[in-house]
C-alpha cells in the first residue's frame, strides 16, 4: 500500500537523516533500561504471531520474543509487540524501532549481507507451496500452466514462483496484493486459481477459508524458506543473546526439560549438562551479559521448542502441521543446537 | 560627497541598493537551503554506511526476478529493475489517462445535469456528486473490486457474447483484429487524418463546435477503420484455454475497478467545477444570449460554457493531478502500478530510499507534464478578452 511505502519512507528519512550518529552496541542496555523488549511480529500469521480477540499475542514467533524477554528481563510478559507487514519489517529494524524482528522471515544472502540486519538462526524450516480449490482437480504443481496466481508483495515467494515456472516452461499471471488479508479474500472469492506462499502460511490461510475442505495444498515444495529472527548489525553482544535464546529452546527439548518438569529437574537431575544449562553448577549467562538462570527462565516461562511448536503449529493446533524437518536432529529433523558450555 | 542626487539619479541609486539588498538576502536563503539539503544527504549516506546498508542506484541494472501481471510491452522476470519500473510507470499512465478521459466526460455530463431545470436530472446529479465526493476513494475501490470478484462468474462459466466478449473473474476479454498493433496504429492514423479534415471543413460554416464535430468524426472513422482491419484480416477471439482465457484483448478486474473508481471519484469534483464555472458567468450573459433568440442549449454551448472553461481549467488541472496521484491506491486491489512494483522491489533488494526517490521523481514529472499541458490549454481559452 502506498501508506506502507510512506511509512517506510518516513522511517528511513527521519532516522537516517536526523539521527546524528548510528548507534551500535547498546541494545541490551537500552532494553534493560526500558524494562521492555520491543519485538516486531507478523500482523496476522496464524501459528506464528496472531492476536486474539482480547489482543493477546500467541504463536511460535511470539514465543521466541517471550523467550528473549525471559532471558534478558526475567519476565516473558515484558514484551511490546509491533505488528509489521512484509515491506515494513526490515526498515523498522534498521531504524531501531524494534529490538528483534521475529516475523517468519526467510534468511537469504541478500537480506543478511545488504540490509543492515543479520539473522540469528532458524526457528522454522519452511518451503514455498501452492494451495488450489479442489474443484479445479489440479493434483500437481506441474499441471498449473496458465493459471492466475495470488502472491503477496515484498516476499521471497514472488521470485521463487517466477523461477519455478520458468524452469518448468510454464506461464502464469500474477496478481500481487499488499497484505495477506487481501490475498486470502481475493483467493477465496475466486479471483485467482492458485495461492502461493510458505507451506506454513498456506496451512494458516486454509483455516480461514469458508470451507477448509474445498481447498488442497499441493505436495510440491519449490523452495527453501528457513525462517528466523534477525537483529540490527553492529551489536554483537545482542546478536549472541538472541541467537543463544533459540539454541536454549532447542537444548531444553533435547535434554527433556519442559515447563512442567523444569523445577523438579533443577533440584534433582545430576546430569552435568542439565546442571550447567539451568545455572546450578556453572554461570553460562555471565558470558552473554545475563545471569546464571537465563535458560532456566526460558524453559519455566515459555517452555522448550517442541512445546512451543505443538502449542502453536502441531497436530493438536488448528494448523495441524507435522513436525517433519523441524524435529530435533536426534529424531530425524534438522533442529540442532551447538553445546551450551 | 556631493549633495544627495536628485531625480533619475536618485531613483537609480535607490534601485541599485534595493537590488543589491534583495540579491544578498535571496542568496543567503538559497545558501541555507542548499546547505541543509547537502547536510541531510551526507548524514543519510554516512548513516547508511555506518549501518552497512547497501545504497546507490546500481541495482537498476540487476535482473528483477519477479513477474508482473499486466504488461503493455514485453517483460519477463529476467529483465532489469529499470524495465520493471518502466512497466509499472506504463500501467500508471494507462489507468491515469483512461481515468482522466472518463472522469472528464462524466464530470461534464453530471455538472450539466446539476445545472438543469429538471428536478429529476439535477437531483440525480446532486446525489451522484454527494455520494462519490463524500466517501473515501480507498473504500470505493475496495467495494468495487470486492463486488466484481464476488459477483462475476468463474472463467469456466464466463458471461459470453458469443465470439465477441467474455466477462468473468478473469476480467473483460474482447475480440480484436488479429493484426493487433497494426490495426491500432492504422485506425489511429486514419482517425487523425479524417478528424483534422472534417475539422478544417467544418470551421468554414460553423462558429462553435467545429472541434467537437471534427473529434467525433475522427473517433468514428478510427472505429470503422479498426473494425475493417478485423473484417479483412480476421479476428483474434477470446477463448477459454485450460485455466487461461487466451486470444483477444483483456482488461483485468483490477484495472477495471481502479479505472472506474478513480473516474467516479474524480468526476464528482469535476462536475462541481463545471457547475461553479457556469454559475460564475454573469447572469447578464444568459439574458443577452436568450434575448438574441438562442435556445437554452445553444446559449449554454456557445456562450456560457466557453466562459465557464476559463474559470474551471486551473482547478481542473489539480483534479487531474490528484487522479494521477490517487492511482497509487492501486496496490490495495492488486493492480501492478508503479507503487506496487516499487513495493516489491524494496523488499527484493531493501533499497527503500532509492526506490522512494524514484517514485517521487516519476509522480513529480508526470504532474509537471500535466501542469504544462493544462497551462497551455488555459492560455488558449483565456486569450479572448474577459
């Protein structure tokens, strides 16, 4: 929307033009002084970040914000959520409006190397797919020659789908909308025959269809979309805290620590790795500029990665996504945390 | 020092002093403005550098990598950002020009309706103006677009005027001569020639309306020529081919909704300009025209309307400029105009500042062109003494 462009422009001009010096390094101090973490999230991404009717945020990305707040501010609730659409997100981070961007964003070389932001890790391995109405009887992405396709502006999907159709010698017409809401309403009204975006988003959008059973998600995955959080460049201390928050979530799952059992485990488990992780035997937090119990609080207040996944995306949630490649490496997935020691 | 100069010499001295003072003052102001701009630009550059954000316009030559739904000329994802911006600008121009034409026509009609003595006509005109002028354009666009996409049938069950036109969620497809652009150019050229000839001939015995007659004849001849291209060379007819409707020329629902929305919204303001212009012509002009035996229609066309134009043209220019700028709302209904392409580009390469500079430069130059053209028109209609 032109409004977004204006917002982007306003942010860029005011912050880049008027701030006297580029600030670097002191995000942790600023967050502590403020007593609140400012976290950029998706305006509407079921399963990742979604506000309910009471304005309470939930989702995998929201849990990540909460985990950072638990580690840094000792309280997972001390988060201010800033909903951002896809064009605003990096400008908002560059400009210092938010401390962390946790908004299902794909990690790519261009973004990592040229936007003044740096990705801290991957919290969801996604891929781009297609959703079609059942009545069109399309069962494979290869049979889509000539379709009209709804795509969201300012996403990696726009490029991927162009590549995929060119590689397969097929043609399509794109209709590009500004927001996910505009796309879903146009798609469910029948303006486009295909809706393409990340698989997890498709599953979320399908839950909003008038009749979810009228739509199918095709099996083909046409791209790698590793989603993760990012921070501003130039503050290595803050970068490490955010990166290791994700690792702590994974490590907790690997050690079998859950929200429910962490207190009991802290008291009784004699495994040195667990004792170190929970800050009983060693102070790993000191190295990050935090206290000894940073990881304990993450598990206690937010839960481990697996719990967060099941709560927001898993088979018992409305999205009912299988764990798949997002399982731990010990269970055949790709989720792997370096040792916390 | 001699005694104070007198007469012309004193005047010249005072004038020199005044010019010097003014020159210095203006120079100082200009210097401050330039210094501010340079300072701002340097600060932006330094901050971009410090935050390691890539900058510069070099990206325009890189391949864009994304697809665009509506094209006026060849483009594919391997083409450069520059070409993508050109496609966007062409789409903006297309909807703006179509919008200006339709808004002007509707505006004049509704404006004249409001001036009518028939209660029904003026009432309808009034309702039209109040409805379209007093609701936000954004809402009108969304309403038109949602109605179109909800109500129109799927492409498989398109409303069909056999072999000539198809109307569906894919838009409006009409049959066109198979020779495509040749037919368009041929028709345009013959229309121009015929129109000019009729205009020159008509000017001999018509004092008013020669332009109208010439224009009408031109359009008619162009249409006939275009049709005859189709009759001779065969037609390209829209047909459902798999998922796509192929053949013919197509107008997408996005274009139609934007075109209609912009035209309706702007025409309401233009109608008011027409009415204001006509009412501002002194009543004596009406009386004189009627006293000379002209009928009301003749008096309006020959006496009042030309004078009303003089008052209406400067504000009309701003309405046209507003229409061009409002076309950037395209992005909410998925029409790929300049702003929509720019939005996509910003996210592909992250160079928000550069892209926004491009958008502003394009809109500024489009509107400057409108300003110049309307200035010329204004000079033409105000040439006669008031």
